[in-house]
C-alpha cells in the first residue's frame, strides 16, 4: 500500500536456532519504508543474543547500511549483491530484545514488494518465512 510516498510492508522472516534444550527465535521485519528517500529499517525481535546474521533483500539495490543495534554491538555489517552480512570480530552480540537492527539506504526500487530471501542466523539454524 503506497501512502504519501511511504510503503507499509509486512514482510517477516523468523530465524530459529536450536540452543540446548529449547529454541531461541529471531524475527526480522521491514519497517519505515520511504520510497522517495530510498530508506528503510530492518526491525529485530530476538529472544536470545544474536551473534551474526545474513539475508538478501529483493526489489531494491542496497547502497548503504548504518546504525541500529548491529552498529551498537560493534558488528561488521556489509553488503554485496543485495546480501547483508553482519557479525562481530570480537565476539559481541546483539542483545535479546527488539528495535532497529540496521538502517538501509537503497536505489533502483522496482515498483513491487521489497522482500527477504536467503536468511541465516549465526549458527545456520532453520528458517521459517512468514
């Protein structure tokens, strides 16, 4: 739905990792999409600390990544071919909780849905796309 140059997307992805006897889950959501400015946020809800992530976004060309809880955790976050990779060289984690994982700037919006694909957590856990 396009309203005042803002796109409200309900794209979700859930990453589930087996940790010991239970399951830890991490959900990612695309929020605050502004087609005119070429920006969006990746929002995270995670029940356990996250040591790394990788996902691809389709429907846009990613030009930069900044801020959010990945930056606060001193993660190295990079992108190539619209795949985003985030991890820590020093062993830090994104703490359990919720908030913006990273802010994304983009170009070449193709007029359709902006979606996740090829998502992995820090241990290559099972992935459920909602």
